[in-house]
C-alpha cells in the first residue's frame, strides 16, 4: 500500500510538472516576452510629443493584434506573437482615438471626433477596406456573425460587414452615445449617453434580419455626467456602468433597477476597460481635479477595482491621465500617456 501511495504521489508530481510546462509554453506562444517593451521603446522614440502622443490603445485577445492610436491621426498596428512586424496606418488628419477590431481581429474600425467618416482597415496590410460616411466619432461594437453596431451622435445603426453597408433602420438613443455593450446570449444591448442615461435594447432576428427594440430607459446620472463604460455580466443578468465622475454601479439588466453602487476614488474618468473573466474594471482618470503643486494626488491615476466588492485592487500614479487596457491572456494591465507605456501584473487578482 505504501509503494502504491508513493507511486501515485510521484505520478501527480510528474503530471503537474508537465501541465505547468505546457501552460508556460502556451503562454509564450500567446505573447512574446519582449512585446510590451518593444512597443514602449517605439512610443518613446517617436518625435514631437504633441503630435505623436497616444490617444488610444486597443488589444484583440484572439489574434494578438494591438492598435495604438495617435494624436497625429496615425495608428500603429502590432502583433503580440511577431514583434518585428509593425504597420503604420495614416487614418485621419488628427486624433485617431476610436478603434475597434472586428470579431476575428483581421480588420479594425477607426473613427475620430474630427472626421465625419469611419474607416475600416485590414490589420494585415493596413489598406482601407471600406469607408462609412456620416458617422462622426462613431463607437463600434460587435453584434453577431458579421453585424456590428455603429453610432452617429445619438443615433445608431446595424452595419452589415459582408455587404459593407449600413442596414436601413436608424435607431435613436436617449442622448449622445458614449459607451456600448452587447450580450448576444441574452439578446441585449446597453447604451450609455452623455446625458447620464442608460438605454436597454432587445435584439430580435427573423430570416437572418436583425431588428432592435428599446426595453427600458433610465437616467441614473446627472446631465453631463457621461456614462463612459458599460459591461454586462457573463450571464447577462446584471449590467455594470462607470460614470465620468468615477461611480461604479450594478443594475438589473431587465428593469435597470439599482443593485449596488461603489466609489472608485476617481473624480474624473476618461478611459475604461472591463475584464469579464476576472470581474474587474480598470479606469484611467484623476482623483483631484484642482490639486496644488505638491499635492500627492496631482496628476493621473490608473485604478483597478473589483466589480463584486468595489474594492480598489490596484492604484498606479501617472504624470497625466492614462489610457488603460487589459491583456487578459497575459494577466496584464497596460497604461499609456503621451509617449509612455507601462505594464502591471494582474496575476494575483
């Protein structure tokens, strides 16, 4: 019996070792060890702070593609598995601050508050695939199959990617749209507006033709307190929101009745990224809006909070207000400001 027990113990150790090696090996395939260092160095080496400062950073988990939007209107495209390959896309004359990858990462939508059109680029070649007119500062979100939601101020459409055309129905939100999330399993869409309102919509599909119907509208925030982030829970039963003044709220996704409300310490939020797998939210913003020169809260902060408890799990100080992004597969938070990119480990959260 003793020999058998020892054999089982040895077998467990061997299998555990093989498993850990496999995970490490696979992790190496997912993200190159020098990936973030290479991008950080590249950003620092760019000339002219005001023109080349970073205004957007977006990562696509499945493909490993990462887009860095610049004040100059350029977009740098990187891949986490091949750090030697970089595309530079001249998307707009100024500020390429809105970027969304397609579901497979093979292309991306790009828009700007300074342009009346949204452009779709090939990630591989950097060439323009299509241009969508009359969509100034558009937000884009994947809906299902080859359909995407695309906003135009307080209106929004369904975009058919196969036909590269907007479907004919124009939908109206309760304010200028600032955030979008879709949970296709529960057939729900949430829209956050600059008016402080949240709209909930239901997705219906008949003969492969999608239509949308508003379920409920709520105004939990004051006018001017933008709803800058939205995220459904994985089961679609709850909806998380982040306001421009740093409030994190949890809502019932049918009635929009409040379930919980938490403070993030931030008094101004300009960047939000949710991690549904870890039930976290990362935010970039300011704690003190009118600091003195020697105030410890002067400058910007990146904060990571638990969506279940509201507890602040990470608090990183930056010189300026940072843009935040989470690389889920790498358990990493990245922040970008002007010409600086930093990374932080989220492994133990």
